């Protein structure tokens, strides 16, 4: 690790006031940042520890839920209102990492963990445009079984590793920010960027901007929601493909639907096209399959990950079938 | 930096880059906590912070300033084993023993989570308040602790017996 200074933020304004300077990073649970610092991939000059700021989950009068950014992953997953009204979020968190890591990791830190692949970690042996912009990408022509099939670029084919963020994408979560320009909100689906030719810039956050919380809108739709993660072993592995979905069916017709995919893109991938295809149509397996095909028509496989296209389609169909069965 | 480790107050001066794991092992000479992968993948470094299990290798010590840390040395000693340590011995829940301190600390934290109703990835009905600690539930909840000797069957038996006796 390279040397750094450390300050524990007393409040959100205190944190924001200390940040915004090149080399300063916010520190949440540290489960990704500390690891990357040890590998010398991240070399912050200063850490502002925001892990002791507010960590409450507040149920508001309008039925929405406001979760403070320092709330630990476990605390979100076990919260009664999340389990009852946003089951996809509990399921996604519980499918991620290990219990130890979920006890450490914060909501804000989970969202801002680096989109990464093994070449990103390999500081001494591989080229990576994320680590060193303009250097080139050894994953594109390398071992890319785990890499992106949607929205990737010749510069970067890494995938966003968060399970939680995929659920938040399906739930239309609203991310609350605070920075030098004051407070603002951004949809979870606009928070992360696709790689383009600047894969080193992963979010739309302004320098020094801090995630202060995430708001879950109140919708009956979300009560019937779930998450399925497909991976190489049954626990403690990143997703090859994952699907977060919510489905509302009335008289055999899809009244409303949300679908987001994990493990396939540089960001949590909201399946807007599939949703649009499904809405107002029949809630049948054939329709689910057709909608999945529409979404995956844009997929561009690499040498080793073409299987993800069929896997993603089958997983979408399986999850929608499951949710549809629940409504019968 | 000030901490409470195994019930004792400690003051340590160390570099900001020191992980909680290195603080425990190198500065406080509590070598029971093991360094396996040093990147959060194996669970050998698991300790309890305010009663919650964490990977001490992924934690900067300074983040835990003022907190209460419990390591394997705070749970049992060679002459007064913790009941869960005794169960590990009885059920052959170890071979080389390197992962054992992490397994034991993790299991203590896991059972606290289980008792307060935290669901897991394999919990079928999320809204249930109480679950049964089935074989699948136990293995899923302990998946952050690897054992290269493959003593998993003994580990599951030891934790199951300890949990049943504690109830």
C-alpha cells in the first residue's frame, strides 16, 4: 500500500468538505478498496472514512423506504420491510459475497465498488484501460469467460460485480447524493456508466460527491419480485448471469414488469426492451422467451462467453415463470 | 489507536496501512487469527467486531478504533476450551487446523445471526421469523470459510451439536 492520510467524517457536510481533491477517496466497509490498495491498483493520498455515518432504514409515510448509505448489507437484507415489500433486494444481497463481507460492506460502498476483472488486479502482468487509461485491454483477447456480453467496448469488457445493485436497478431506486454543488438525486440506472473509451470513469458522480442514501419507491409490483444468480459454485462466487425481476399479472396479461441483469455488462443492466415487449402482452413462457430474445439480440459475445447469451435468456424465462406461478 | 481486544483495553501505535489482522498478529501477538489469502476469499482471518463476524484482512485497523474485537484467544484457551472448540475436536472438524480459528469465530457470529432471524440465500420463505438450521442452511451460512483439508462434514456436525446443546 502507498501511504495515505485518514480522517473519520463526523457528518455528511464534514465528509463532503474534506473531499473533492484529487487523490481523496471515501472509505466505506473497505472490502473492495482496501483490497485494491493492497494490490496497489488504488493509491489514494487520503481516506475519508464515512462508514460511521448514519445507518438507518426509515419507512416513510408514503410507503417508500429510505436507506442510509452506511447501512451494512446484512442490515438491509434482514430488515422486515425489505423482506416483505422488496424481496428481490434481500435475495440479491444474500446471494452476494460471504456473510463476513456482508457484515462489513456498506450500501454506498457496494454501489461504488469497482467494475473489475482479473486483468484489472494484475498490475504487473497485464494491460488494463481501467487501471492505466489508453494502455489497452488484455481481457478482450484473453480469458474472458466471465466478461460482458452487453454494452461493452473495445476498451473494456469487465462486469459490475454487485448483486445488490442489480436488484436496485429493477426497483427503480433513487440514489441521494451530496457534494460541492449541493444535494441531488439520480436514478440507479443513470448512476453507472458504460465503458466507452473511458472505462476508468465508472459513475456519473462529480468529484467528491458522496452517496448519502438510497430511496426505494413504494410499489405493489415489487412485492412479487425475486433474484436468481447463476454461478460456477453454489455459494460465494460472482455471477455468470443473474436476473432481478418483478412481475404483476392480471387476467393472464402482464400488467407491469421489471427486469435487470447482472454479470453481463459494465453496469447493472436494466432490460428495458424486454420489459417493453412484455407489457400488455400475454404472461406465457413463449412471451417471456420472446422478450428475452429481444433483449439479448444486442449481445456481442467474446471468444469464451457466448454461453452467457442463452444462459441469460433461460434465466430470465425461469425467473418470470417462477413469479408468474406465484400469482396463479 | 485504542481498542478493546478480548475484553482488555489496548493502545497501539501503528502505521495507518496496518490491517486489523496484522494489528492482532504482529502488534498484539495474538497469532490465533490466521492469514490465509489476505484478500477476503478464505475466511481464515475471521474475528468478531462488536459480536459481528468480519474478515480482519479486509479491515484497516484504524476503521475499528474504539471497537470491541474478539479473537479465538478470547473464546477459549488450551486448558479451558470453548464448547464449540471441544465439539470440533470430538467431530474431527479439522485436520491441519489452520482454518479452525476462523471457522470457530465465524460459527459463533453465524449462530448469532441465525438466532436473530437473519435469512440466508437458501431460506425458502424470506418472511419467516424462525428457520431450522438444516444442513443446507448451515453450509450456506458458513460458505465464507474454506477448509483445504475438506473437514466440512466434521465442521457441520460440530456446529450442529454445539447449536443443539446451546438450545
